[in-house]
């Protein structure tokens, strides 16, 4: 039986309501919560040099990346052009 994907993210359910509401409609310059604006100075997306995947700064996978493997990108196009693939959890 096939069940189509949902836009409900249980990992974000207990968190900020604006993160859940805007998770499927992010743009290259995040806006809304203060955590997004604080991280935008470091880059809009965080990449992992080992796995070649990129994430939103609020993704739970970013906490597992060591500092020496973190790569920041200013836009989604920059990450894709450098061969990085979007995370399947946060779907940037």
C-alpha cells in the first residue's frame, strides 16, 4: 500500500510554530524567527563536506556535523552547483 508523503514533521511539532508552517516554503533568505536571522549571517545553508548533503541551519542533522566538516552556502543554488544534495529530513 502506498501512502503519499505528508507535510507534517513530527520533529518540529514541539518546536516553534513558524518553523512548521514555513518548512515547505523556504526561500534563499530565511525570515521569521530569530534563530533563522541569527544563522543567516553565517550562511543560509549548512553543508557536510563528508556526505555532500546540505541542510537548513535548524535541521537536527546539523548538530551531528563536526565543525571541521561544516560548509556554509549563501543560497541553495550554490550548494547544488558545488555537488551537494538536499537533506531528506529538512528538505531545503
